[in-house]
């Protein structure tokens, strides 16, 4: 949680929803213990881009008032005036951790698994589709809005399984290509 009011947050930082960029604002002297530190901070940081990639997950974070905050959560609070609950996650629709445009953010209840990248062990090349050896069929999976995995069915072809994943994504999220990392998929008949 951000230990600031919405008004205080907007006093310290500027968020540009069209670009997803954060910039430090010039700060009032009340935020500093000495006039020297106030002058130094404003001379060095006012107007500068805020945030950096950090941590194992390489998320964009912003460090202010002694704490590190996920930039996506800061953007949500900045735009809505409401802080997300700890159980909620701010997802990046296109999965690009540097794209914090307002139109690319959405809030989810759960583990934030509704928009996952393809696993590195995925051999089908399609998120949500894999060959199930036991049945000799292609399985289609999806995730509900709470991040729970759902089995959508078994299919004779990879194309049919992919079509079911697309149908599910369109029906539940309004985007048939959700989680497909923005690439055009080429389906071949190999396993």
C-alpha cells in the first residue's frame, strides 16, 4: 500500500496515461528536513523520469518516501484515486513490463494469471494448447478471471484446440488473441 493520500501522490509525481511515463514533480520544501536537501533534490530530480526495472521479475518500480512501489499500482492509484487491495493485481494486457499506458492496465482479483505468457516448456507454440499423451488429443486450457485454470476440452487437431482457446478468450475477455504475445501464430500439423 502507498502511504500517501491521492492528493499527496499527485503532488509528488506526474503520470502520463498516453505514454505510461512517470516524471518527478518539483517538491515543496515541507517534504525535506533541510533547505539544502530540498534544493539538491529539485535540482537533480524535478522533471526527471521516475522508475526503474528492478527485482527478479524485472518489474518497473518507483522508489519514494523510503519505499519501493510497483509502477503499475502507482498508475492505478494515480488515475482512479483508489489503491488496489493487496489481493488484487494490476496486469499489463500486452505483457510488456515497460508499457504502463493507462489503456494497457487492468485490475484482477487473484493471482494475476489471466494473461500469462506461453510457458517455456510449451511445445505447441500456443498458450493454452498442449498435446496430451494419455488421450492422444490436443487439450485446450483457459483461465477464469480469478486466475483458476479451466480445461476447455480435448480435440483431434491443434487447430481445433486453438479455436476453442480463441473462442473462450473472446467470450470472457473480449480479445481472442489474449496471452498470445502479439505474434501471428502459424499452425502446422506436426506434433
